[in-house]
C-alpha cells in the first residue's frame, strides 16, 4: 500500500483498470501495458497467499474510496505493531484493546453505496482522490556516485557521437534521420519501450533497403546505425541503472529524467558542431611533410592564378581566396587517360581564407585547376592548365 501511495496520480489511474482485472484473475491478466519498473510489484502481489491476496484487494479498494483515511489507518496499524514489538522486548504483556481490534480492521472493508465490490479497484474512485503526501521523488538530488553516471555517460556519448554525427552529416538528411532513429532504437531496446523500438526499427529498415544496392552507401548506413545504437545503449542503460540505484519508481522520475536531459544536450551539441563543419573530406590522406614544389594560388571572383605551372607529382598549393564565395578546388585531367589524387586536408577554401594543401598525383600529364561549384554558395570557375612531370 505504501508503494502504491507513492505513485503519481497519472500512474495510479493507468493501473486502476489493470488492477481490477488482476484481482479477478491474476494468472490471465496481461501486464504488457504495465511499465517495466512496476511489474515486479505485480509479481510480488501474485506470490501472496490467498488470504493475503484478498486482504490486499480490500485495502486497495479502501484506498481508492478514501486514500487519506486508509493511509491513516495503515500507519496506525504499523504503529501498533511496532509498539507491540517494543513491549515484547521489555516484558510480555497482554495485548491492548486497540491491538485486539486489529484483525477486525484488516479483514473488513469499508462499505459504502458508491464503493466497488470487494477485490476491485475503481478507476473513477481513483480519479477523484489524490495523494495527501508529496512524493519524495520531487526533492531528489544527484549524489556524487550518481554524478558519475552523468560524467561517464556524457563522455561516452560525445566520443561515439564524434564519429556518428560527422558521418551522418556527410549523407545529408538521410544520414541525420538514420542516426536519430538508431539512437531511439537503442534507448527503446534497453528501457523496454516497444513503441519507440518498433518505430525506429521500421525507419532504419526502410532506409537500409533503399540504399542497400548503392555502392558503399549501404555500408555507411550500417555504420551509422551501429554507432547510433551504441549511443542509445549507453543512454538507456545509464538512466535505467540510476533509476534502480536511487529507488525511483519510474524512468520519468526526476533523477532519470534529469540524466536524460543532460545526455540530450550532449547529443544536440555534437549534432550542431557536425552541422557547422564542412562535409568535404580528403579522398585519401596523403603523407604530410615538405612537398617538392610549392605554388601560390590566388582566387578571385573572375580568375584563378598560379605562380608556377610546371610541377612534380608531389606539390603544395598555398591558396588565398579573395572571392566572394567559397571555393572547392578540383584537379581535372585535361587530356585522355586516368589518374588518382590524394590530399591531406579539405580542398574547400572559405572566402577570405588562406591555407596550404598538399597534393600527390599518381602520374604526370596536363591538368587543369578549377573551383567546382556544386551549390549556390560555391564559386564555379575554371582555372589555368598546368603540367605535371612524372619525375
């Protein structure tokens, strides 16, 4: 009864119809709609002997009819039992009149015209009553050991998120949807939220089936789903453990909820940082160090100039962008044939930026330097041709 009394009003109303069926037939009553953290309470009720089980039904019926009076009676009974134990330790004495009346109080329910029959819990009665004592959950504060969950969990989520959000940003909207859904799938699986897990699973399955046959993209989707699930696993596991260690009755209690808010903020920071970072990355990181040739490149809105147009296969472009837009540098082969290029940093040069990019070509030939304008915020400009010697 004291456990039920500490539940919030919304939870009591949700449990009322389930309890009514449960006390009629506990073995056939489905507990799938009961929150995970409350199922053990039902199992404890089911394990009671018949007399105790019926007595519990009586007290719950009394509670729904008049919670304040019922809790006063229960507290008085506990006070009597404690007094009896104290008297036994001092000297055996006959039971007091109040103690002799105890069996009658326990065995007979309060009967009124509006009261449901014995063994039932009325939803309407529960709706009319509110708990007279404030829940102890509202005054909870983090203890040092519980702060450990917050710090360690945040570090793990931030570390995994560093890889997740950057990869998701590279795929655009599809990547973000897959990342968020995979986090939801991980959290839902750990805390037992079937709705969240099913919805997230459907979204992830649809995305994977769409991109399964797209070369390389399908593997990236799988990588995003794994990293997101890992974050969800950490998130859900942490709030579940902190709920258990603090004695919280629900995952929406203050302590688990505050921890969820902290993790949510960490995720938002990671997403915001990734969204502000350019998605262009080097195709393959070239070895850093002093290049054989160094070339100064100046970009304006109308032209690209190079200080040297005869280079070796390894060279460095010292780029200064004076244009009004960003430039994504690209090297194209001006003649027939093929080649490969590697570079050690992003080829995107922001407007007003100066940077050095080390390039390495697989072979010589006649090449052309240009700004590749694939979007409105990028400069679209063809630059000069230059030759690359094999040796």
